[in-house]
């Protein structure tokens, strides 16, 4: 219901016009707090990455392990249903043959067939002066061209300053 209530036509227009789209909050403060509380529980995650160690930035992130938290799984499943047709229209415009299945299950089957079996949803954690370097985060040969990011912390409440910046750049010109 949270995702269904969004104006997907307007979101798609924004993707075409600006390359990104923003929504009103889709999670309650309680939902955000529940996801944040999971971060210290190593059993909920399959891999932790210290971004500085890999020259990815200053901060860390963890990939969720199976089973995904119910909220994450639901958001992923329902967002994919709305985003797959948009991704397919992008593919058509780019004259690419590849099309994405209408349901997440079909896409995950395609990933499994290519040997990509690990879940990719993750939680990022930044401290003061944290940042993420410009990069393209791909995991294997099969990938989905659109990404959803949800801010769990409250600007002006949980932190001051900071910006979420999206940059388009030509390959190898960082």
C-alpha cells in the first residue's frame, strides 16, 4: 500500500527528465528505527564492508543475509513490480533487447542461473564526515538498472548537514 500510493507516472517522468526521482517518506519512524536496530546484529547480515579499507569512502555497510527482514523483502518485491516496466521502457529507448521479467521472482531466477545467489539489499552507516565515493555497484553479469535508496535517519533530528548527491559521469572520468 505504501508504494502503491505513490504517483508512479510522475516518478517515471522524473526518471526520464532528471535521471532520478524522490518520493515522500514510505516508511514510518517506527519502521526506520526497527531497521536501524538490526545493524549491530551480525547474524542478520552476510557480509560487512569497511568502505575506507577498500577506498570506497568513509563508513561501512552490511549486506542482509537470508531470510531478509519482512519489510525489506516486501519493499523489494513491490518496488520491483513498479520499476520493471519502467526499466523495460528504458531498454526499448536504448534499443537494447534485454527485458526484465514482470515479477522479482523471475529476475532472481535469472540471477540464480548466472550464479548470483546472494541477496543484495544492504544497510549503510555513516558517522561524522562519512561519504561514499562515486561508483557503480554491480554484482555479476545480471543487474537491474534502477536502484531505490531509503534514508532511515532524520535530517535535522538524527544528524545535521549532509547531502544525498547523485552524479552522472562518463566512464573512467571520475
